[in-house]
C-alpha cells in the first residue's frame, strides 16, 4: 500500500495494489498489519455502506463529538465522488480549512479521515456506492454536522442543484457547530 499525505496532519490517501487480468481484478482493500507498519494504527470496529441513486447527492458534512468521535477509512466501490473533509481540531493550524478529493472505483484510492474532521461527499455519477470503516460505534447522541453550503467554508461543490436529506438541510454552520476537538 502506498500512503499519500494530504494538506492535513493525520489525513491520508491510501492506494492499494490492484492485480488485473482478463477475468477482472483482485484488490486487497484492507490490511491492518501493513497499515500498522506504516504508522497508521487504528482498530476499525464497524463497516458502513452508502448507496446513492442520483448524481448530485450530498451526504454530510458529518462527524461525532468526543467521546464517540470516529476515524473513517473510506473507499468508493461503485461510481465516483467528490469527498470533502473539514478540520475541526481547534489547535490545528488548518482549523476550519477544507480539502476535497475525487475518489472512484477506477482510481483505487481510499481516504483515511482521523477523528476531529467533518466529512461529506457529493456523488458525481448515478448508482454510487461508498463503504467506510470506523473505529468507534455510531452514536445518535454524539452525531453532529455542518451545513454543506456554509458560507464561511466556501466549498466549491460540483453541482448547483443537489439532493439532500432533511436532516442535512438543517445542520449548523461551522461558527455555530458543537465541537469539542482540541
């Protein structure tokens, strides 16, 4: 696995080795031992799977506050997304900044999002599926989010017209969100 730094401390792109032949391909999508050898020591305990029918579907920007914060290891298994992370760690020199990544099945790149980040994505193709591992269980009580079009973030999304859940329409702004990340 190749580990690629992002603009944020702790957030990484991970490229696995894909073996292709006339039948298709084989990919080892997760290897805890190899990640640990490269200094990425997480214990993932839950897998989540998201399916979006339409392109232009936005999910997020979501996070869980402490003590139920989550590290995520995300990969696209069908389709293509614009993935966005926002640094919520108050002591970080990149606090309040965002970075986006185009992730797809073809690219074979995963995104490691450490605790202390809000995360969301927009589907760029129909019938897009995303899987991600987390290192802490889902907790409705600790779930928080930032509105996708927060004017202070100025995230450049790929579509003006998007599909959004009712819950995601009512998220807070960065300025007003609950955040206990140091």
